[in-house]
């Protein structure tokens, strides 16, 4: 139809215009003859015009239909080729999880045993905590983000943003909170007192934990998953397990950073640790996510399987579960990239893989190779475009938001907005594997260090790949948002909405970096970024440390330019 309608309209306009011009010319010629010589007869031009219209009807319906048929055949062949290359989640099994070369020893270890029955999740996290704070600790603070999904729908993080974009009413009609409870907390094998305030769990230790010592904790949790399209919950036929594992908070200035789980930005802040996650699922389900799939074992009943994922030196571990996942894979440097999707999302899944591989090759050349050997891109059917986790990206297009809305979905697709948005979002979220997953930062108080860096990386890649900013401008409207003093040091609490946060931190923040690159030159700027990446990989970087890096590599004037925007 995209080809047939314009072609048929074009043929009709050309034929009618030609016939009218000739016929009007004939009428003028006839009116110039004497009245006596005129005869009453059927005008041959009318007959010819009718014959032309008949021919137009045949051609106008035949040629576009043939074009559409040829396009459909090519599309079927493309989808068939994609299907032949697909793998199932089980085929992602790796015999052994490689260890990142830069991974430090003695990290905190998480061992998670989870069971999923429908939307009912039970899980136990065995945590071997290493006290690297330099302090003697009386307690340990942890984030339990699933507790936020028991709030009223309008109070759950991202609810306001989801409702604003709910054009077809599906979110308002289907979203509902879940349930959550802490069933047991043990320290060194003994049940201990703990306090849960919203999403902050504080566990008292039986005796002070001195620096460089370890202690074991076991935390048993139970939840009825919320009906929710982003991060954590059930939506359509997919289950998302993001920010679900109890995570030890960062210790700063003698206190645990147990910040509120707000709806602005991505308010997460964690150090790298080692993870081993066992997920017991119904036999029909598959799971993809952070780390390497190192085992699949049938349970005694043989109707369920346990999937084991292992990862070293990651800041979190997130997973997506579905009975309908299919995937494609391709290498980008030393990293294996996989794209997961449903059969009806096959073309989008292939496009996501192509985009991710292209972007990752560019980022690897600019900044350095990732310390991880695998990155997964997962179509989730969500509403907000994308969400990054270590080694995995949750992504979606506008189809969920526009499902059932007359004409608008087709208009977005035919105008190229959907394709541009997918390309932009996948590129941005993949960039977070460098800026957040590998190089950590305080995403609550200094989100500029990951969001503006991911945005800058995406725009520079798109310029190199496409030769211009058309994809960025199609999605964002305009790039000319000037940076103002304070943009570098702004935290999520400084904004009242995600749109204001995105404009300042993403757009203006990235414009500041690109402007500095233009001042320094591409080669000098790439050296700054490679140095920053090398210095802070698997660590937590700060704004002050980045400015120091700029000063070391590019000189004091460049550093002073950045300080103007603190």
C-alpha cells in the first residue's frame, strides 16, 4: 500500500491532466470554425478520454499491485532468511563464563535462587559482603526496589510519565500494583533484626564488621508481580526482572546511600559485584539477561527447568522471561551481541541487532573495548523506549503505545519515526554499557556522567554513520538546547518531570560535551574519553575526577570551561 497508493494517484493525475489539456485545445480549435461547418456528433475526444480512463483503471490497479506483490515477496524472503538464522534462548548456553581481564578479586558475591510460578515470584539472595568501606560497620543497608511496586499505581516510579504517553488507554486500564514481603533475614546463619522503610532495608549485625572482613547474609523475599510495562513486572506475555535483587547500598561519609526510589531518571547507584542467578521456570519459558547462561537443568518433576546465569564485576543483574523469545547473534569486536524478540517482531529484532553491532563497533573504537563478553538487546513491548542494565538492554518502539489508535501508528511507521526511534534508542542504551555499566557513577546526584555521555556517544556515532543528525532530530525535534550553569552538577531531585530532566541532562548536557569536543578537536577529545574510560572502568567516577582528567589530557582551559557549568 505504501507504494500502490502514491503510484496510482500519480498515474491518474498525469492521465487526467493530459486528457484535459488535449481536449481543451480541441475545444478552442472547434470554437474558431464557422457555425455552418459544425455538425452534431459524438466528440471523439470524449470517447478517447473514456478509453484512457479505462486503461488507467487497468494500469493503475495492475502495476501498483504487482509492485506490492514484489515487495511482499522480498519481505517474505528476508523474514525467511532471518528465521533460518534464529536461535532459541537455550542455544545461548556457554560452557563457562569468562572473567573480565580487569575484574578485581574479593568482590561482594550475590547468589540468587528464584522460583517463578505465573506472576508469583519467590527468591532467596545469599550475599557474601566484603567490607571495603574502611569503616567498622554496625549494620548493612540494602535497596529492595520491588517494594515500590506495592504503592498505588499513580505513586509507582514512572507512573506519571507512562500515563502521559498512554494514547490508547492500555496502561490506565491494565496497570496494577503487586505485593511484596520480606519473609526472612539471616546473618551468618542466624535470624536477625531488620528494618524496611519503603525500599530501604537496614540489617543489624551481630557484631561489628571490621574493614576487609566479610559477612554472609540471606534474604528471603516473596512477591506477586505488578502489572507493569517497565523494569519490573508482567506485561502481555513478557516478565521483566529489573532492579529485583537486594543490592548493598554505596557507603559514603559514614552512612548508607539509601536514596528514595523516585520516578525521575534512573535513580540507581551501585558498585560492581559477582552474581550467580538460578531461575526456576516452567519448561515452556525461556529467559535472557545479564551475564552468561552457564547451565540449564531439569527439575525432578521434569516440567520445570533451572536456568543459571553467571557474571563477574557487574553492578546489577536483570532478566526478561517469555515463552516466545527468538534471537539473532553477531560479534562486535570481542563482545557477542544478541537480539531477542517475538516472531511477530522479527524484522525489528534484526534491525536492533544491526544497530547495536554498528554502534558498539563505533564506541569500541572511540573509547575502548567493553570488559564484558556479551550484550543482549530485548524487545519488551514497553512504553518508554529503553532501559539499560549491565549486559542487557530492554527496548521497545511506539507500537504498544499506539496499538488500536486509528491511523497514527501507520503514520509514525510510514513517516520513518519508528525506525528512527529504534535506531536512536538502541544506540543510546548500548552506549550505557560504557557509561554506567563499565564506568559507574552516582546516577542520583550526578546523572550527567552517564546520560549526557551516552547521548554524546550516540550522536557522534550517528553523525559518522549517517553523515548528519537526521535520526536525532526526527526523535528529539531539535538539538539546540544550550547548556546552562548547574547542568553538570544537577541531580534527579532538581527536576519535577522526566521531560525537564531529559532536556537538561540528556540534551543540554550532551551539547556541552560536543561543544567542548569542537573546541579541542576530535583527536584530542577522543584521547580525553579513552583516558577517562581506562581510568574508571569497573570503578565509580565523579564529576570532579572527570574534570581532572580533562585538565590532565587537554589542559587547564578546557577544565575551566567545564567548571563554568558546575
